[in-house]
C-alpha cells in the first residue's frame, strides 16, 4: 500500500517557468510533510517542510501548498533554473516519532534553457 | 567534514557473496537509518536504530543484518547476495525522538551503489 502518491513521474520545464509537483497521502495521522531534493550521485537533502497548521510555506523560490481536507500537498518552484534539475521526493510522517518518513516515488525535474 | 559518510561508494560482486556497507555520522545524532533506492528511484526504509537499539525493521529478508556498535555507526551486512539486491543503499541520521526535536529531519549519506552480477 503506497501511503504517499506523487506525480508526475517526470517533468520538463523551460527556464523561468513554474515547476509543480503534487503529492497525496492517505493516513490522516500524518502531520509533517517535507520535500527532499536529490542530485545525481548524491543523497536526498531536505529542501522545505510544512505542518498542517498552515496552508502555505514559502522559502525563496520554493513554496509548499497544503490542502488538509483533500489530503494533498504540492511543491511549486518559481522561476525554475537549470540548477534546479534534480529528483524531488515528497514525504510524510507522524510527530509521535519512531515512525519513519514515508517517501513518494519521486519526480525527475529537468529545467531546460 | 562529511556529515554522514558511507563506504564503499561502489560495490560490484557476484551472486551468493557476502558484503558489508559501513556508515558513520559525525552530527551527534542518535538515530540512524538504512534506506534502499531501486532503479526507479523509489526510497524505502529498511532499518532504523536509536542509540544502538533497533526500532524499525521493515519487511526485509533476514539476509540483511544491521549492526550498530555505537550511536555514530550503523553498518549493513548482506549475506548470500541476490540479483534483486542491486540498488543504491543510503544511510541517514536524525536527532532525537519526536518531531519537535527534529527526529524526522534526515541527513543522508551519498549512497553506496551495489551491483550483483
């Protein structure tokens, strides 16, 4: 059973455009939703995260939008740059701890000039 | 200084062999993990240790045996390697228990690519 469903699998965006990656979760007990960024040959690294008490969180060009009733959250990358080309993973977990992050299947983003 | 370091970075071996991957973190974290990333990039938790004690053991064949000699190290030993074990294995660490202490903020190593022939 896949607890976090991520789409699209791959995405090609023009430089300067907006990249949007969507995730949906099933477990209503999840209360922490991070996004990880992975470059080729590297491990994933935390990019931005949100808790369900807010509907949006912005850090620079990266924004998470969160819809608790729909059990969905998305990552928006404004003014996408070639350096943003990477694989992005959404994830979810519970605050209670001792529960591992559950990752989506990843989205390979390519930003072309 | 590398925060989470794994060795070896690449490992090519024959079916049936036994191999180990080592992981060390210098972040002072007390929870460490092993994740498996398959050819389709899917990341799946295998094990989690907190202060040298096993706290998560997902459905992983018992050919995989993690060992944590201290809270800064979590090694992965794999017996009787099979073709399906080919993947990139990531070690990660986090601090504390519970979200507020950052337990779910994972720092990953660079990965160890295992190829079984």
